C-alpha cells in the first residue's frame, strides 16, 4: 500500500513512518525541507516538498496513493499570543485542507491523529470517546482549542464522505520527547529536577511507539467515522515523575513549585518560564496544568483494534534505556 504521511519528521510521525516501511508499505511524506528529513530519507521514503497551505497542491501530491495518515500538528502549550495564528493555521486550517484534499483525491482510507485533550478537563473521572465536554468550560490553551476544532472539522469531512478514522492519543512520551514531560524527564535524569510544578496534573501517558502502532491498527482495522482513544494508565504527574525516578534510580524532586508563585511570575514568564523548564506564557501553562485531569480509557481500541499500551513502568524503563 502507498501511504501519504504528514508530520513524518515529528516525534510520533517519525515512528509511524518507520512502522509503515518496516511492514512493506511505500511512504510518500510531505516535508517542508527535503534536506531536513534525514530520518525519512534513511527509511527510503519518497519526499514531497511542501506544506499544508495549498489544498490544490495537496490533491496533486496525493495522486497515486491509497491512504493518508495526517500526523502534522503543533502541540505546544504556553506559546505567546503572537503565535496563536500559527497554531490556528496548522492545527485547524491545515487539517481541513489536508483532509479536504484526501476527499477530493479519493483515498480509500484516512487516519487523522487528534488527541485525548479534545475531551477537555475530565474533572477527576476517566472518560472515553463518548464523553461530552461541557461547552461552558473554557479551553485552557490555544493548543487544546485548535486541536478540538480540528477534530470537529475532521468529523465534518467524514460526514461528507471521507473514509476517515480518528485516533486520540493520551500524553505521548518516549525517547526524544520534545514536550513538557520530555523536558521534565531530561532534567530528572541529569539530576537537575529539584522542584516539580503542577504535581496534581492528571495525565494518561502512552508510549510513542505504542501510539504509532495504534495509528497503523486504525489504518488497517478502524471503523469509518469512529474515534479511538490510545492511552495507558491514568496517573498524577507526581506519581509519573516518582515512578520515573524509581526506574532510573534517580532522586525524585524534593520540592513543589507553588502555583501562587508561578502566577506572580507570569508577567515575566518569557524570562522565568524557560529557566523552570516551562514555556514563556506561564498564564496559559497554569490554566492547562493546575489540577486539571485528562484521564481516559482505551477499552474501545482494545476491543475493536486489538490494541493495548505497555505498562507504564515498562515504558519508562525503555525511555531511560534509550535516553
């Protein structure tokens, strides 16, 4: 099968590309710069230079492919307000253009990589795909809002006839993780994580490699018009970091950064945030992380796709071994 892939140079998309080529699929990957995609070149992927800005060009790029995996998204929290338009253009407009092009090109199957975060704050409960977010609940970040809107646009295109399956990973982690937990893990493994912010943040981690395998399962077996959560065990951030410290034989952080202190530092977040391992827009980081829970279950993926996540301890051990 010839698969068109977006986001192939990213944390998740790179592993999706590896798994596709490993099983014998031909991958045509959309990249901004061919010379900045050595990983895809090493996998012998066909590279198409371009971006998500031109739907007509995307229709042309899709010719000769049978399937689409749309893995391109911006997943940053705490970005300055000046970058809001960038997230809207990539996460919302880019998704709509890419999936619209797939509908026009007539691919037989498309998979859109969404996120469990589109369900919103689960309020300490464990949600599944049927969870209905309270529409009065404000979005904590531009990232969450734009990815939720993109999820809705994908569902709209599915209703218009696009043969689409959506996957909704939990908190991605693993070697090379560029996100918040990846930075925390790097600090802990190097002995520099002395204080932990937002210890009560509720997350449902999933190893990047397992999520990538779930993308392929959705491509092969996912029902059209359906969404599948891909996630492991719900935990608090303090529990996740403590388990990582135990697995890595490192000292867990001894102190907690008070949220009140972070709020007081918000006006100078562009300076203070990076020094704490956080993004510069501290106000948005606080809204996203202070006591919120994104707890989800993957029963549907297990039942319909035969998918499961490795135990958290095992996944963290792999992160440590490959770091």
